């Protein structure tokens, strides 16, 4: 056990110390404000305060973990060796910055509580973030800091046996459009027909007619293949189903369609699942509650995993609403427009609500890459695979959790997928090796 001495124990302090030491480094910790208890401790120990007690491992604290509420923070980046950092500590400190205050700032999304300009979908944009501006968006900086701290502690306490953790991969599949043509109704199929006609896309018209007449399989019906890949590569796979009314941004089949209901039940018999909440639930608690009740009535069990469509969520409001309806895991933490680490960590973490200064029971699983994002960046399949491999390597370096987002449509051979249908399997194959 590692003992932490501090002059004051606060919710912020215990929250972030436990994330760094327990969740990332797997080191059990205790806290004390008593000098004599700290001195008597024979195991590894550190002081987190303004001044050291003696020659112990000492980190001079920044005020952030002893504050309440949101205050303006001027962030100036410096470097710990070649790693970006901020909140410098001075010469007496064993490391050159307050790792815990900096980690707290990034993980709680402190900057998203502050005034900012949203994009056209009402989201906090990646280019406003410190990670983007500091050129570390594609690095799990908090985990990198934690492992550099571990090396320093190992030198200070060579006789202590520090535990390790294993790399994990979680594949998440968004089903926001269960079928390309089937079960969409006459009006939507007529609209699609004329859209292709205007573009002289006669191959698309022929295919649509063949699917509607059940001559060919719907191209988005890739569920058996996804389940086979899950079994073949022994990968943890989560399916997120959109179950909402039709809108400009939510274009799934009707929630009353029996074929869709049967599809949902056939998939969840073999794999864990969650709910993909619709575009307009970001700040609408009533709509959020309506959607989860409707879905729970179909699957006949409580829903505890969620993701927001288009990654539309507002900190802390959306998370507060999810907690109110009983969701305990959310997989929305990431950017729709950029790959990387929105919260600068590849370790699932509990949402800390800065409005109420409490650690909540909502566990956040940050994703790293989204296939839609890669396509919008107009990457080739080869470039996309290289990008994913680079990000996987970043996570493997710190034995973290790599979470990807793909869609059922990603495995189809529809023209707009640019012949990417084998990309997902290529990723699984690389990880399997």
C-alpha cells in the first residue's frame, strides 16, 4: 500500500489519486493528514502539499484539487523530458509539475465547463481543446504521466513490488441504420429511388429493387458476420442500438417494426449491448427517458450502457440525465471529428461532477477512433488502418483500454463505404497477432 500525506483531504484529491494509482497503476493507496502516521509508515509514501516534511517523495500541490467550482485557469505547457505537462511545481518537487491537478483538469473536462463556442451540432469542438492546441490529442497523456511517475517511484522504493495491468480491446458497434433498404417503408424507399435516379445511379436502383423484393440481402444486414468475427477473434464486442423516432439525423427503421425488434433480440442473445440515444436527447431529459423506457420494454431488462448519437453530449448536463435514468456506463467520450483521447486517458474513469463536487457512479469508457471520422477525413483504407495501428500502439505502451467505434454498415459493400468492408476485420487480425 502507498500512503499519501496531504494537509487536507478533499473529494477532488481522493478522486484523481485513486484514478492514477488504483485504476491506472493498480497500486492500493490510503490518505492521512497526520504527520506521525506518515513517518511511521514503512512502505512507499509521498507527500502532496506545499512543503515537504523531510527528504520523502514530494509533489508540490497546485491549488486546483483544493478549490471548489470552476475558475479561469491559464494553462502554459512545459515538458517533462519530452512529454507535455502543465501546473509546474518548482525545484523541491520530485517531479516538475503537479501531475494530479493536471490529470484532474483533463479527465473532468474542466475546460468544457468554461465558456466555449459549439459547433453546428452543439458540441464542444476538438480544436478548442488544450489537447488539440498542445498537439497531444492522439496521446493518452494522463496514462503516460502515470507510468513515468511509476518509474520514478520504482527508483525511490526498489524493494516494493509494483503490480501491472493488461492491455484491453473493446469493439463497439453502432447500429444507427439497421437496414439500407429493407423495412423502411414506401415513402423512404421512393425518396431513395428518385435520389439515385437524379444521380443516374442505375446500379443503386437495381440493387434497391432487388433488396426490397427479397432477391438480394440488405447490404447493412451484417450482423451474423459481426457475431462470427466476435467469436473468431475472441473480442469483447458491444452493440449499441438506436431506438427512436425518425428525424433528420436519426434515420433508423421504425421502433414499431417487428423485424427490427427481432433483430435486436437475435443479437443480444450472443453479445452485450447498450442504447444509442438519439440526436435530440443531449439536453432533453424527457426524450431520453422515453427512449430508454421504449427500449427496455423490447429487451425486457434494464439498460445500463449508453452512447449519444453524433457524440452529442454536454458536460455535465447529459451525464446527469443519464445517471437519473439508471445508466452506469457511457461510451460517448470522444470527438466525432477527430481521433484520439478527448479526456487524455485510455483508462475508463468515473464521471466527476464539478457542479456538485462528487464522484458519480457513471463509468466513462473513452473511445479512441470512429470509422465515420476516418471516412470524413477522406483517408484511404490503407491510411485508415495505419492511423488505427498508431493509436493502438499508444494504448499498448501504457497497457490501457483501446475502444473503437464501427458501424454495421461499415462491413457492407455500399459505394459510399469506399470498399472499406474488410477494414474492421483487418483491425481485429492485427490485434489478434
